[in-house]
């Protein structure tokens, strides 16, 4: 393709995208308006609940070419309206994602805070329907709220918003690892399943390599996994441990960060960040270990199975109750 035509191609693609977005927004508007109309009629006792079934049959009989208006779908439109009618600030977000994405969010989220969380996430990350469902199943909302990320003092003082960048816990159920497994098994699995791994990390992460070699003096050292984060504009080193966190794990990671900043980091990039991924951790031990760390590091734990959503919701409820006291 000649270079002089590339701008025309970009214009065509952008126009098509704008057209699809406009169609989607109008579809969401239609479903909202239908849901609002039915909800208010039932609330005013003008119509009974059976009207939804009657409406679906009427559409099928008189306008058979109109598809997608079964009684089940019409009830969803009513529920959709009722889920957000008191949250006008979310109106734009609803129209920025597809109906299937909206359906997954409002039907699987219990609170308006959880709904807002996934609406913003789906828009920001441009998740497919499958990816969004996976994050809901992995209880990302609960883990994000509960997980007050254990950061070193250097990271806590960083002016950038790191809350949505790193997590206190990660879920690697896609690896299908069976106990016992080694750090090598974990590393090989994450590299092999890199697409799913980056989905769990966040789409701003770019994979550089595993067993990334750094040379200090006459010795070679190898970082388990090295990434670059586009938003933070820095290298991110992951060290994997198949056991519980120990304070001496940080010494190795801090050494790697120093080597990266001296020999690998470019001048325009920010200081490198280190993530220690452990199978388990004692939060008090982590806090003590990080209290005097001079490197931008954090300690996270990982699970190889989907977390118990009910247990996390219970912990979340207890957290809110404690905040109110």
C-alpha cells in the first residue's frame, strides 16, 4: 500500500467505528426507553407484570421481522433501567459499551459501586465479552477494594495513581497448575499463557522477556519476568516464589531494580518497579519488610484457582462495616 493512501484508510476505519458506536448508543437508548416505559407503567399499577409476556407475543405476531424482543429480553430492559435510574452519572458509560457487556455487568454485580467499577473497566480496557466475564468471575472488584496494596514507602509517595495499576492479589486459574509445582512450572505456564496473564495484569503491560539476563561485574543474573508499562513509562520486574513471603526475597528484587536502572533503563523512563509474587504472605511481615525499603517494590500473592466470591463479598461487607464505626 502506498504511504499517501494510509490517511484515507484511517479516515474510513474511524468513520466505521464512529458509525458502530452511534448504532450501539441508539440501541442502548431504545432498550433504556422501553425499560423505563414498562417500569413506570407497572409502578403506577397501570399495567401488571403479565404485560411483558403480552407485549412479547404482540411484537412476534404483528411485527415478526423485529427480533430480540422476547419476554425474557424485555424483562432485562426493565431491570436495566431500574438498575441505573438513580445513577445519572453512569449514563454515558452505559452507551459506550455493548448491550451484551451491559447485560453481564448489571446482572452479575450486586451494588452500584461494583457496576460502576466494571463499566469503567470495560470501557478503558476495551474488553471482549469473554474477557469481561472472566474478570467478574475472578472477583476483580472485591479484590481491588479489599486489597490495600502493600507498597514500599517509595511507591506510596509516588504521585501517580498506582491503585488501578497493581493488585494485592492475582488469579492464575488459567494455568491449571496442580500441587506440587515449582517456580519454573509457574514461569513456563505464565509465558505460555501470556495473553491471559496480561489480561490479569492490565493491558498497558508489554512483555519484554523471561529469564531476562542482566550482567553485574563478571556475574550473570536472571529476572523471572520483565515487562514495560506504557502508562507509567517504566520497566516492571516480576519475581516468582512458590512459597510464602520471606523478607530476604526483597533483597534479590531490590538488586535487580538497581541493575535495571543503572544499565537498562533509558533516560526518559521512570525508575523501575518490582513486584514480588508469592503463593502466600503475612501482611504484617510484608509491612515490616517494606517499611525501610528504598526501592519501588510491592508484594502480591497469587491464587491458582478462582477465589470464593461469597467469601470475598463477606470480607467486603465487614470492611464497610468497620469503616462506618
